[in-house]
């Protein structure tokens, strides 16, 4: 039966790579996933930083069921007042600075980035875009255009024109930002590059340069937002506020959602000249907004964000015992374990899977693997996970 299901999966579903994990999922709860064969796995990547509050959190399930009894999709985004959309907008405004109070809810992180770029062009009237080398902003054409990875881009050119790439943490390259630049889009912390944090000097100088030139600063927190780094938003570590913030992944509590957020003044330029400057049919879907609103409330009520750094440090301390580990780059409960070669990473990730623990690669950093468990993970579970990974190292 399993062989038949695998064959059907590989034949009828488009594949993203040649070696999928092929866990045949039966159910998921908390930090665990169960296969149809009864095998239990510790999910130490949280669906790649999606399930920050764990799988099927009761508050999210309750919110979804309550919304199901009211209505599903009723109209394209922005035309009707809907309870869950409005509650989510209010909740986002309550946890963000005043200059980031106007949100537009979309379907995914990459759509949020696409729309943020459009917004920057519309508001500034400029066409030039700047991103960072080794960045990752998504796989759609616009997001791919500002992704600083030639290998990912090469088969899909031509992409968007008028894009330049600065070097992350290289202050000298900030001279590329001028009065011709519409925006700089940057991951607050580079994820795909293997977890690279900005220096305080770099990110502060970047903010100053954007302000001086009238360039909008976009922080992509699709992966590192919603508590992953030990703050609700990663930019809070640096006391630097972007002009536009993009979110996705963990925002939905397990449901598909994205958001781009700015000030009222900037955001409302999308409503005219032309109207419908960005439009989405299913963005702001009431079910997904209900889940996202519940997710934010859970993060407000629990102490998981405050505990993220302590938990992450415990996991780092355990893994640091291995002589195979060359470096651990970490912020909060997001770790990149550097082993120095893809062969070693592949062996460790596969051994972990054999022992019932899910780790994962970085798309553009083959020499390291990632761990980003749900923030709800307990100290006991961290110790168990750490010992499994240590044994595989």
C-alpha cells in the first residue's frame, strides 16, 4: 500500500526536488507528526518555521471551527467588512509600531513580497530596486528577481529589470542606494543563506541611508517573524523600524497566509491611480484570518517568545559537544549547524529521520542544516531532540 501511495504521489503531484522525505502523514499534534505506519516524529523544523505554536493548537482549531459556522469566502479582499479580517488587522496593529498600522492580508509570503515591491514603486514613483546577495524572498517572478542567487534565477530569465544587489553587512555597498532607488528589500536575518544576522552598525546605517534618499526599507520577516527569534519581530532586536514589513509562514498558525504592512499614508496609494493597485481574490480568507488572529493571541498569552532564547541556548549547548560541529549560528529558536560539507549534512539529516527526528537543509547553504522547532517545545523535549541529533553527529 505504501509503495503504491509513493508511486502515485511521485507521478501525479509535481515534485520540488528529486529526493522528497516521503513521510506518509496521518496526523500532527504539538511538536509531533505521526506517519500512517504509526511512526512518531519530532518535528524540529516546524514545517520550516510555520508551526511556531505547534501543530493544531487548540485555540487555532477553535477559531477555525467557529468561523466555519459563520461563512467561508464571500468577496475579494477589501470590499466587505468581515469579523476575522478586521480582528486580525487590529491585532497586528496592537503588536507593531504606529508607523506599521495598516495591513493588507494576502495568501503567502512571496505574494506579500511581490506586493511590497509594487507598493514601494507606486509610493516613490521610482523603478530601481535593491536587494542583498544570498537573499531569498520567494519563487514567483518578482520575488525571485530580488532573490540574490544566480543558480535559482538562471533558468527563468529575463526577470525584473533595474535591480542591484548589495552585500549583507558590507556598509560600503550601501552607497548604491540613491534618490533613484524605490526600495531596499532585505531579510532582517538572512535565513536561506544559513542564518546570517546583521551587525547593528550595518542595519542602522541602512536605515539612515534609506531615510536620507527617500528610499523605502522593506524587511522580509516571512521566516523570522512571529516569535522565532525571541522577539515577536526580528527587527525589534535592532531598534530599527522598516517602512514596509512582510509576514507569512508562522502568522497563520498552520494556515496559509501572508501580509504586507505599512503606514496608512503609504498603503493607501494602492487605492488610486490606478485603483486596485494590488488585488487578491482569496487574500484575507476568513478561515485563515481567524487562525492567524488566534495564533497572535496565543503568542501574547504564552511565555514562549520570552523563553525562546533560553531554549535555543540549551539546544546549542548540547550540539556544541560534537567535534563534527564547526559552528552554530543561532538566534532564539532558530539554529544553523555548520558541518563543512553537504555529504555530512545529508548523513546527519537522514540518520535523524531514521531515529524519528525531522531536521532540514538550507536551500543555498549545503554545508549546514537547520533546526527551528515549535516555540512550544519543552526543555525535556529539547534535551531528547538534542541527544538524538548528537548521536547522529
